[in-house]
């Protein structure tokens, strides 16, 4: 038999049929939904007189709009409240399990799926959210979809998709101390650009990837969309199985053993061919930070903003427009630049390990007086862990306060907006113009870089 | 809901020669709070199009009366970032029926096709030619023919043959949407589920 990739194995096992010269009808195992991209799909479905075909394979949580303070009170902003209420009503009408604001397992959709064991190896997973790629960390095919496609999955538990090309990104060797998987992600995107992965599904491989924890793998796969890829995945291994075992929705008993045997087969065969392949050396990666308005515009913390001298035409105009927005000059050093805000959280870096890293760094230090810090756990479970492990005390004595779970300042749909012109070091995923609020200037980085910036009040190297 | 049929469009075009236009620029997140699909065109390119006080920014192309038409021409890697279909809705609701670029982000491309909006991917050279023609003559005409998969720059008499998935082409020509097709597959889908269990 011809050697095949992990991606091929999972994709091919989910093809119900293929349209000649067209897309495949792909069966979807898990459909996550949230309040922003589902209401029009529900009304479209109901307009056709249909019910959700497989509500038991659907999971809902409101996350994009929710406040991160006083969640026990009604949401003040009318439109946000209406979206959350609409999701609740739609889920009740269609019998979809929902982890609402008052639920003990509430959180960001890409945090709660894995932590509840809903996300499992070999699955196909979709959600009307581009960071669905997060779930690929378990060796599943997970990708973001539009609202029309959400309606397709509601109606048929399937989606029409052309099969993407395959890319493998190998990271070999050992990561230096204080270099995280967020740094790997920003490094790779700075090398292959925000469109380098377009049309492809990425498998991350190599010794540096194998050594990552599940949470670190999720951060990396989460960011795969930022290089333009449909998604990213990592073959499941003992790290994956150990993470899953015993979680609420993970298989139990004899069923676990059966599944485990299947999951162990999920890997790319030797000599399988990828359309595109890159290999990077882990030793070349240092703590990264972005200086521009897309996630590909990143450099090592000791580096400088490119001069742009080699650019011409619209490339140059786009580069200069981006720096103008950020208030930076070509060729400038970033280290030592004063910052105003720090945001720790989001589906990229809102898990317990991220808060442990942050707390360990700031322990015994003090937040810079001019910095406003928003510390936002990805879920209620993460919040609970932070409290149980005594991290709240560490944060409070250093001048930081913990908020409640949600997407928060990552996309600023709630009240957590970075003011115009202010600099924010954010552990989230996008530094687009206005992403964290109109006129906000976002610099993407790891939780450790964010911790160093929060304490010193300027861009700093956490290795010092 | 069936989509509008698409055959041929002859129109002037609106130029946006900026690269990597992400969906947060096409429609910022704070305008995604509606629970119905209407009025998104008003907020297309909101933060480029309007000042902080809500007054139109005269520098932005959509506020320049010289430019109009059903074709939006943008720099490479258009539509990157968030999967929000609101981006496709806002471009369509504004009145565009074709978006031309030298490169499109995947999710955005899928979303526009599901809404009767045609993404036309052209070469860098052809795109540059379009921008130059519009600069010389803001009402320069372009002809987009889906049946023949061609886009013609009338002023330069140049033509580009673009790619489109044959299934999606058929859907656009006939105004079919994917859900009609998927519903017709129900028996097969149920058989697939049984086989899996």
C-alpha cells in the first residue's frame, strides 16, 4: 500500500462521497458553536423547516461577547446580551448541550473542548471560528468554517470541502529555556508569511514538537491559521493519551482500550509525500514579539524591525502603512519600548500552563505602575486551577487581578478594549489593525514575554 | 436559501491596492453582534471608511465619488484571518458581486462562494494592469464571464482565464446552494453513520 499521511488517513475515513471534479461530502464528528457565528445559521435552518440533524454531536458555549467581570449579573450591553440569549434559546429549541455562563465548565470553546475530553484523536471537528485549528493538537482534523457551513453541519452533520494540500513543518532539536510553543508559532509564521500555508493543512512534526506538552501543542496548532493554513495537527502519542485519560467525555473502561488501539495507528507513514515541507532548527528560535499588523511581522526580542529597503511597490506601501499604524520606524529596536497594557488569555494562551509561566516569572516582583494588565483565564476550570494552585495570591501581591473567562481583549467584542494608540503586549493570536479596539497597537508574544513586559513596563527579554 | 445566479458582469471597479487585507478590516468584530443577516454593507471597511466621530473619511476609496462599480479589486492575500462570514456578507451587501485579487485566504474564498459573490484570482501582472487602468480612467470597464472563466480588461484589451472549482461554478451559474445538495445525500449520510458505529 502507498504510504499516506496522518491527514489523509483521517480525511479519507470521513468522506461520505465525492463530487466528480468537486468537493467531498465530509462527515463531521464534533461541531462546536458559539453566539457570534451561529444565529444566522439557526434562522437559515429553521427557514427551511429543518431541525439540527445530530444535536448530540454539537456543543455550545457563549465566549466571544461575555464580560470578564461580574458574570453573575445580566450582560449590560444589549446586543451582546441578545446574542447570548439567542444562543441559549436556539440550543434549547434544538436540544444542543450548552455550557452557559453560569455552568461550572463554561469557557472559550477551544479551551473547554479539549479540557472536557470532547476533542479526541482521529476526529473531524469544525466550528464557526478560525481558531478551531487548536483541536488539531490531538491528531484530529479541525478547522474553522463560515456561517453557511455551520448551517450545512446543522442540516446534515456534513460539510462540502475540497481536500486541501498537505504541508509538514518539522522543528528539530531542543528549545532553549524560556522559549515556548508561542515563540515557535510566531517564528514559523515570520519565516513562511501569513499566506505561506494557504491551501494546505499542516502537520507539525520533529523532536522539538514531540517534546511539547498538550497545552503547548494546542497553542501551536491554534496559530496555524495565522500562516493561512486551514489547520494544523500533531500525531497523537503518549502525551496525548495521558492528557485525555479520565476526562469527563473521554472514553472509559473497555471503550478506552478500544479507542486507544485505534489512536495508536494515527501517524504519517514513513516516505509519505507532502506537497510542501519545511524544516526548522529549534536552536534558532528565541522569544518572539510582533512589531506590525499581521502575525507574520515578528522578530526575536533582541532583533530590530526590518528596514524594508528590499521591498518595492505595494509590498513597501503595505509595510510602511503597518509601521505607521504601530507608531514605529523601520530598523528600530523593540527592546526597551514602553508599553501600556498586557493581556494574558485567549484560546491561544489561556490555559493553566500559561498562567503558571506568568506567575512564576512575576513572583516576588511588582507590576510596573503605568501598565494595565488583564489576566483572563480561558475557562472556569482554568480559573479554579489558578485559585487552587495559589497563583492568585502570587498575582495579587505583585499587583495583578484575575478576571473571569472569555475571549476578552483578543477581539474586544466585550468591554475589554485597548484604547486608541496604546501599546499592548498580548498573548492572543492577531495583531490586526483595531483587533483589540479601534486604534489599539498590539504586539503578540508568549505569556513569559508578557510577564516580563508587565513587570518592567517595557519590552524586555525574559531570559535576562 | 438559494443564492443569486451569476453569469456575466460588465462594470467599472473600485481599487483597494493594499495587501493582506484581513477580515477584521473588512468588518471589525464590534459589528458582528447582529443576530440577523442585514445591513452589514454599512460597516464594510468601517475603520478605514469613517473617522472616530462617524464622518466619512474623504481619503478612503469608497468615499471617493470617482470610483464605483460591482467589482472590488484588492491587493494580494485578501480576506485573511477570522472565519467570520459577515465579511462576505458586508462585501455583498455593499453591492459588489466580484472580488479580484492575486491571492485569497481559504476560508474567505469559501465564504464568498457560498454567498453568490465571485472570487477571481488573477496573476500579479493582470492585477497591476487593472490598478493602472483604473488610475488612468476611474470608470475603466472590466468584463467578468463565469461561463468562460474569463476576466477582460477592456482598456488594455487583455484577458485572464481564472480557475474555479467546476462544482462551485455550476452552483453559481444555477443559483444552487450546498445545503440543497447535502439534504439530497441524507440516505448516504445515514448509511455512513451506521457503518461507522
